[in-house]
C-alpha cells in the first residue's frame, strides 16, 4: 500500500482493518484509487484524457463474502464514510463514481456461481459474477439466461440488478426485473436482507423492487437468484426493409399487439441501417427479426411477423444480415475508436416512449442532435405492447478533448430536455448515474419525494452512493460538476 488514507478526519485503513480483522482486502494505493475514479461514461473518458479525475475514492475494498460487506458497511455507517458499490466499472452514465470519496466497494471477488437448480430453473450467484462467464457456464448445461446486454462480458449480475438493466432479447423475456427471482442485500447499517424465492406471492409489496434499479443507494446487492431457460431447439431469422421509420414503428406495434414475442426485434433508421447491415449503400430502414422455440413454433411466429411487416410495405431480404449481427452483437469497437481519441465524440442515449409519442421523440431527438455530431443514428430495440425504446447513437469529432467534453455535455442537455418535452422516459436501461441526475426530479415528479423517504429510512446517514438519484444534489443546478476542470 502506498499510503494511509483518511476521510473527514477518519483513518479508514485502521478502521476497516479493525472491522474486518485484517487488511488484505483493503487497497489505498493511487493505482487502485485511480482505476476506480472513471467508468465507461464517454465524459469520464474525456476527463482521463484531460488528466482530471474529479471522483477519486479514498480507498478501494474488495469484499469476498456478504459478511465482509456487512462489516464494512456497519463501520462506514458508524463513522459517516461514503460507500459506492463497484462491479466492473462498465456503467456508461457514472453510477459507480465516488462523488464524496470514501470507499469504493469493489465486488469483483464475489464471483462464485453458487448453485444451478435444474428443477426450478434458477441459478444463484454472487453479485460480482461476470455475465459472460455465467452464460458460458449455463450453456454448458443446456441453459441460458436470456439476458444479453451488449456489455454481457464486461458487466456483473449485481450491476444489472442495481441499474435495472435489460438485454437484447427483452422483447420476449423481459428486463432484469422479470429475470431476477430473489436477492440478498446489505443495508447501510450492516443488516442483511434476503427476499423470498417464490414464483409469485401476494404478501405485501415485492421487496426485490426496493433494490432493483436503486443504484446502490438503498443497499449493496451481494447475491442474486436468476431465472434460467433451456436453450431453444431452433431459431429462425428474417431481415425486412421498411419504407419509412413511421411504417416500421407501426409494424413493431402490430407485432406486439398481435401477441407475438420474437426474441429479436430491432428496427434501424436509414442512417443506422448502413452500420447494422455493414453495407454503406443500404438505402432503407431495416428490421431484424428472430423467433425461437420448437422448429414449428419458431417458423410459424416468424411467418406471422413477416405477414404484419408486409402489410406495412415491408420486403423480406433473407436472414443473413440478422445472423451476422448476432455473431458480433457484443462489439463496442466503433464507439471505442471514437471515445479513445481525445478529440473523438461518441455517445449513446436510450429513452423510451409510448406508441403515441415515440415517433415525435425520434424526430425531435435526431433533428436537434444533428449539429452536435457527424452521424446521428437511431434504432428501436426493446419493445412492449404499450411502446418501445429508442436508442440514438452519436459519432463525431471536436477540436480537442476539452471541446469534446463540452459537446458531450451539450448532447446530454439536449437529449434530456427533449425527452422531457416529448413525454419520453429519460432512460430505458442505462439508469441515472451522474448523467441524468439533474433531470430525475422532472422525470419522476412527486415520486422523487417517495424515493427520498425510502432513502431516509434505509440510509439515514446518507453513506450509500451519495450524489445519485438526487438524494443530495442541489436541485437548482442542471449542469454537471466542473470544479477543478482544466481550462
């Protein structure tokens, strides 16, 4: 260890060593602290390039058991030391950044696959298990999670639950809120809570939902039980050209209204269709469809989807572009190539809206963001009977890292204000973090007061992930913190 770290006059190293009975889980080195000062938020990448790390933890702690987490939180709560949970740091909006210093609680060593129950179709794991590792383990047994975010190999189960994540197959299987069967969490005072593992129960509110999407503000999730599924017998794919974005949206709506449940339902505007098909000359919006189950079921459902698309002017092109996308669906390289250069600008904004409003949201967002990027790409990829998500990807260049940072800030401002104006949800699956915290009160209305009451009950000393979900953020400011930023 390079140094002994203090926070608010408290000797964290000495205190945690006493609480745990040893110091082997504690790291106060500058290397560890700097590694936990930035996540995958493109704005944070600009900060690294500018040599500015505004959210440094004072210490990094690597618990190995739920009991370790309990001891750490109990000590931190007693001494008013902030604790911010960290999975793999793959958040793209700043959830795991330590806004008040203190402890970065890195759960990556809690990575055991505890049990696979093939009778009840449930897997129980520790929160630090990497999604790709778990999926590979289940595949070897003939099962799958059916939770497939693009970050599958860069994110943890605990992170999925804490951020209310969803995956590429959510149209059929739902988000993590449907897939999370039960969980164990540690409250701010060190109390351990385990929710009931039942298919469904009507015994008061479902306590899982106090923690799903709470971003570590109500407790630290340490174990999760997830539903699993047998690997499907067959999958069938189709690629359909649509004459316009509006016609594609209507086709998606009618597919859902008909009670069909394709596991893959992705619709790209013309600009992103060129990327999705890897054909720079592709000339129309395009839909990727995939259905699974028995051979007969998959083929019949796909044919029903084709028929609906045909009513909206769709023309089938065969499965090749969709199956090619499936083979590269975890590829981040385009975004990374932009973000990795100081002058590069890349951002992904995901919102959601009803069928009545999503077209207007798409048009307003893509039009207003055009001045801020070279390319503005749009697609719809998580769909419900009531509406759909909208993903807008921006790619471009600025004159410098500082100019790129300013552009990214403007992208967030324009995007959030537009979503609020058109009645869209300001996030579909990336959560709030720091990127959206200035807008959460407007998004939730009176609901923010309910969250604040829960926070006061669960974490009266405010130690858990401070600065998130607007629990201690000045409501008058919509601008991200710039104190100490290089000029």
